[in-house]
C-alpha cells in the first residue's frame, strides 16, 4: 500500500509539500500541485481521512438534520444539499428528528459529537431559544425551512404567510366566497403562517372567518380526507377548499370524487408545495410552489461560504412563493 513517503519520493517534493496539497493548506504552485496529484494517481494513494482531519482541524463532513427521510419534499432537499457539498469534496451525515423535540435534540448532539464542520438544521419542534443558543455555539449552523428572530442571517426560509395568502386570494378572485381551509398541525410555524395568509385574504375580500370552514390536519393525505368530510358535515354551502399542502389536497379531492362530486365544477381546490405528482392527476392541481430544492442549495452554499471560505457563491435567506395555476379551480358568477 502506497504511503505519503512514496508520493514524496515519486513527485520529488518534500513531505510538507505533499501534506499541504492533500490538506489544501498553505501555498503550493499549480505545477507542484499537479506533480503531487499525478504521483498519487500513479501510486493509487488515498489520503487517510483521519490524519487529514487532525492536520486541518476539519472533518470535511456536514451534519444534516431533517424531519423525515422519505417523501417528495425532504428527498429533493437532501439530494440538493448532498450534490452541492459533494461537488466541493465534502460529505454529509444525515439524522432524522421525526417531528419530536427530544429526537431532534439527540440528533443535533449526535452530529456535533461526530465532529461535523457545520450543521444544516431543519427542526420543527425545538424551541427558538434552543436554536438561538445552538446558532451561537462553536459549530457553525444554518437553519432551513424556518425563520428564527435573533439569528436571521443564518435562516433559509420561504414566506409561508404570503404563500397562504396567494393560494386563498386566487379562489376569492375567481368568485368564491364559501372557502374552506385545511391546515397543517398548528404547532408548526409554517402551518400557522399559511393559515394567517388565508385569514388575511378573507379579510381583504370582506369575508369573515368561519370556524365551520376550518379543519386542522397533519399534512398527510388521510387528514385531508378527514378534513373534507368535516367541512361537508357542517351542511353549509362550500365551493372551494384551500389546503396547506398537496398531500392533504389530494386526500380531500379523493373524498369528493368518492362521493360523486366533480372537481372543479362542484368543488375547487388549491394545494401548497408543488410536489411532482399533483400535476399529473386529473384535474391538475393548482398549488403554491415551495422551492425546497433551492433552499437546500442555499443552505449548502452558506456552509461553503462561512466554513470552507468559498468565494463568489450566491446566497439568499428568504424565498418568495409562486402561485402555479392549473385546472382545479373554476370561476363562479358573482
């Protein structure tokens, strides 16, 4: 097995020079760097990552905390983070919090204990106070999909209130006034903000908030169906429903179809997130984009900027939602 000494002899440079090339520390000319890399390739030499970490005081690994490991929402986010960091020769260590405060904290402590150079944290249940303290700790942290006052400069998030407003305003502009709303679990900040956007749009059109037109779901399809059933049970006329994500919208639409209702002729729908499958169902779902892949890229870019001194990399904290108009909302005569 080739050693660093073999590389030094073949490249005819000092051990210190080989070390600087391997660990990317100190100044080395391009010609000398190329000689070292050619010697490493010829010998099949692979640097000892533990030794590299000791020499550079870096592990070249980034910890990523996500809520879930599956689904069309977190998968693209993790894929984008890994892609950006892998292109910079960094690796990710992923842990899941499962929307549980204890598990989220344990995951954070695990990632820190692994010597990660930085953390990308998508925490749903940890208190703001904990996140502020974490953001001021020794390990650099960037927070994704959440805005926390006091550490604004390291939060990558979308304007969820504006997203809820855009979705709700769309059906109101199309003439609907009996507009139901199926929210996500209100212990989550994004769910509360999207609901606030719905209430803001109602007020703008002079429509009072009606508790009979509201159901708190859990972002899963089943709660969309359950919520739709509850809204219909009120017996009040209802012409449109805004759902806080596409999964719940799909569940709500399925229940209406099972009951012989037509979409959008009898009931119009707007979702949220713009995950892939709703654009292939019939009718294609009108929804609000949630640029989670772009946010994943920005979080990875923050790490490259702040931790690995990468230059000229774009970074943005706040993302704006966009209404994606398809076929699931009909016009009403008013």
